[in-house]
C-alpha cells in the first residue's frame, strides 16, 4: 500500500505544484490503484510515473471544484484509448454523474470499459473481504467529503510449536488448518484454528480528506488511524482567511492530527503563495504541534507499512 501524490497545489497549477490528485497503489493487496481527486492535467502527471491507467479500479472525488475535477474526463477517455478494459467506479458528490456524462457525450467519447458512477452521501461506500471505504462529510463552500480507508484485520500467524505439541509436523496440513475454522484429522481429532494461531494483525487505516475548515468533531472517528492526509492551504497566521475560504491552516491540520492520535500527518493542497523557505516554514509550524508531519510535493511517494499500536 503506497500513496503517490500527483498534484499537491490548491486552486490553480503553479510551476512547482499541479492541482489535486492522489493515487493509492494497492498492487500487492489487489493488483489495482485507486485515484483520489483528478485535477487538470492529472493524466500528464501520470505520464511521468510508472502508474498504469489500466490498473485504475476506483476514482474518489472529494468535491466538485475544478481543481479537483477538471482532469477526470480526459483520464477516463485516455484509459480507454490505452487499452483499459476492466470496469471503473467513480464516487463523488451529487452532480458528478451529470458532469461525466455530459463531458463524454458532448465530446463524442465512447469508453471501451464499463463505467459506474455513484453519487455519495455519508456512510459506507464499499466493502469486501479486504477493505472498507467510508465517506465523511466535511465543511467547505459546497459538498465536500473525506474518505476513510480501512484494511480488514488479517489472521494471526500459525503457532508451529503448539501444532507440534499436538503431533502435527510441518507440511501441507498447516496451510489447510489456517484456511478453515476447524480441521478434522485422520484420527478424528478436531483442530480449531483460533486455538493454534496468534492474535489478528490489525489492518492499516488511513483518511484522505477533501477541502474543509477545521472540524474538531473528526478527532473521534479518526482516533488511532495510521495516516491522515489533510489540506494545509494556509499558514497558521492566516486563520481568518482560511475560515473565509472554507479551508484550513497547517496549524489546524496538525491540531486535528494530535487530538486524533494518528500515526502520521501528510499535508497537501498548499497555496501557490508559499514556496521555497515558505514551505519549510509551514512544515515547522505544523511540527511544533504534531512532529510526525510531512508536507507532500508532486510525485512524492509514501509507503504505508507501519501499523500504529492500539490505545
């Protein structure tokens, strides 16, 4: 599981930062990638990476402002031209379906793969044996959502010493025991998996939030997450401006991370007014409150491998 930032700027592209787009690579977990927001020129950014559009399985749009959305029709179209055949599901606020369908119809674009468009509200959007994705409403100038991605807990490891005490030597039978709740041996003995495995391995949890004002109510649902991706549009001394434009300062984002006891904070959606030493100053402001903070930049890659301990 790895995050790959394609665009980390806000509002309009700059020489240093493209507008919002983030890829969650799940190549080991499910052989696919998920895209979060798709600002203008997202497909151009992809060309500079080893990301394969045909592997895109899901696209999550946080809100319908152009800097999070204008690249979507082009990416969907190019994926078809490049041989993508597997289905894609797009999730987004009300209006996303009309936007996509009108864009494709007016441009005469016909996709060669099934496209499913789901307009969302708060709640569980997707769940299978491996992952759950939940949408959480934020506070912005129009409907904006955050996405909570939770990996399901994994089975604990087999305890070979315990199995040997039961007279079961290493071999194919070990795998069989792990694959089912109970196994009946040739002599009639029943082995219950729960009794010969260690504690479950907690799945990783991360939150990718769209544009929002500071929301202290998020600290409970975010509690103990491994990673929080939060906007940091403005410097700490620009709180009034952040409020007026329905955004957050880096200090507010760091405060939420601290109060939520998350493992790490990645800041994105940085205003083009900050660059060079200004970016370092933003990061220092955040780290004073939450030391484990990184300001992401375009093409920054961040593996999510460390599991935060339960409290």
